[in-house]
C-alpha cells in the first residue's frame, strides 16, 4: 500500500522525471574517467544545492567527492553513488550496428554509472519533499564517490569517519534487473602500483652499463603468472604496464606495472600482496633494479544486510518494473542480437529476493557494508546480455530504457529510506541482524586500506587531457531545474 509519505516522494520524482533524465544524459556525455570527474561532480553539487541540500566538497581529500546533507536527527541514512566512465567506452546511444564513438578512443559510460548518480539525485529530491511536507525526523547523507572503476574513494570515507554516525546505507547501481540480495556478493581487492628503477644507457653501444627497469616489470609479471598455479582458485589478479620506457635505443631507467589483487576475504588479499612483494624482490635480484610499491586503494567484499534487502524488495515491488514500450524492447533485442545472446527484450517482473550469488568482481562500497547495515538496489537501466566494460553496455544508458530505470530506482530508494524514518523498529532490526551475523562469522573489521595511503589523484589525468576538449563538442548542456 502506498502511504501518504511515499506518495509525496513518488509524485515529486514523477514530476521531475525529465530533470532526472537530463542529469543522467549530461553525465553520460561528460564521459569522465575516475578521479577526473570535474564536470560531473560540479553538476551534481550544483543540482543538490539548488534543491536545498547543504554540500561539502573535497571530502577525504578527493576533489571530485562530496557529501550532501538534508534533514536532522535520527535515523541517519546514507546513500552513495559513483559516476565515473571507462577508458575507450565512448558510444553513441542507441546505435547497435557497430562500435560508433563520439570521439574515437575516448572514454565513456560502458557500465552506465551516469544512471546511478541520476537515480540518487532523483531520490534525494523525493525525500526532501517528503521530509518537508510530513515533518519527518531523519537525516539524509548523499555521498558522491569518484573512481569506482579504480575501486578508490569509499574505503577512504570509512577510514576517515564519515560513516560513524550512520544507521543504514543504500547504494544504487545499474543492472538489467530490479533486484536486491543479501549476504556476501563479491571479492576483496587491493590496487597496487609497482615502480621499478634502473640505470639508463645506450641500448646498442653500451647496454652492459644499464639496468633495465622494464626487465624488472616483465620479470615480475612473468613471475606472478608462474605463481598462479600455486594460488587458490578463488583468487583473481590482473595487471597493466602503465610505463614501459620511452624508446628502444635507451635502456629504460623507470617502469611501472599496476596490479589488482582479489580474493574472497580481506586476509586473503593481504596474503596475495605479501607474495607479490616477494616476486618484485626476485625481479630486482635478477636485474639489479630496485622497486617501490604504492597501495592506491584496498576494499573489503560487499556484505548486504538481509533486513534492508527485504525493505528494498518491498519497495521495488511497490514501484514495479518500468512500463517498457515496443521501442524499448526493440532496442533491447538489437543489443542482444549484437551481443549474440537470446533476443528476449527487457524483463517484465521484479526479481525475487534471494541470497547473493558471489561474483569475482569488487566494489569500493565494501568497507561501508562492514561498519553499517547496507544494501544495494540494482535497478533496470540496461539490457540483459550487454556485459559491462564492452561498448554494447554503453548503448542503453542514455535512452528511454535508462530514463525509466532511473525513476524506478529513485522511487525504490526514497521509499526504503522513508520506511526507516517512519518505522524506527526497522533500523533496530537491521542493526540486530548485522551484529548477530557478524558475530556468527567471527569477523572483526579492520581496514584493508593502509593508514598512510593518500587518494590517488594522479589517475587518468593524461587520458582526460588527451580527449576532454574533443568530448566537449558533444556535451548536452541541459538546464536542470527541479520543481
């Protein structure tokens, strides 16, 4: 049954569905990589201030992060969202015949994080209207989280105490489904740069006088690949060489390789990191190089709260699936045909609540979930069969499919938050489940992120400098005004 409070929030969201779509589409066309979301964060901060939220920018040392607050008193409800794009992900919306980019090689939203931010802001406005009209007690805290694809910002927020007074937290993320789950659903992860230092020399006339830093990188990479045979099958690790020398006739005195190490537990990741440092030491013994490692970020696996998942589920069912039309299904089927999967169109029903199926991926919201009851609302703004980080996943997130999904997510998120504000027993119940399950698992949370780690603000600077001016030609430049 739709309560008067939820009706107020839902009507406010429906009234502004075009503004919500403009937010998502604007961010889609900004296409900014993690740590460089300049236009995106500026837009979100301005919109949130315009609708009445107080906004603190630059939290935890991230210039593209923010904390927006509205309301007062308990419960304190956190909502968080990312908004970063992916390298090479530029794609013209709705075009399925081939990869067709606005700017060749430019970044873009091949995971649809633009829709996450739009849904969060839509919910924020609905909640603000409900709080004002019905004199609700409770505080809404919205966290803008840059650099999810680098798994960066949210463990810093937790480490720096931003979630100490929070009673419950919600994440929203694009999906082909409308679904919430409970339990542990992915992996812990550590992001580490290994820098190797050698000695330059002429590569032809006096190579014996040089020490190749690139050889150190190559031997570390090969050594880690050999070691995989003796690691647990649950581990995932992958690397890219981000600096591999300048030109062939100069023995490179500097090189860098970037690793992601993943395991099912934080302790498992720590063990992988220890082994990796041993491999780097071995590479240095073989080459004469030296090395330095820098942890860029480290996250726990995501653990979802069953009580909050049940609340989210009831609100997703209340909202229902978006009303897809023939054009929506037709686009979905074209995407599915291009992906080589069954052409079934879009889902028609909310997915039933179930325990999480553990994936091998990670999300930087993981640490939040071990300090406060948390759930993610996955909302239908993409197409079954369009796999993330592929250009087909960028076809739908700025089309009516995404616009309808954003509105549905905003309502489900607002409705779930209203349940916590109007029924305090639910907050207690969620905390009780959290504490009981944590004790049963025998887990004590300690940050995987080292205390000395600073935000990796250098990430993606060069890539955005390379493409930003060309990308500006395709900005939407929409006027966004909630009413």
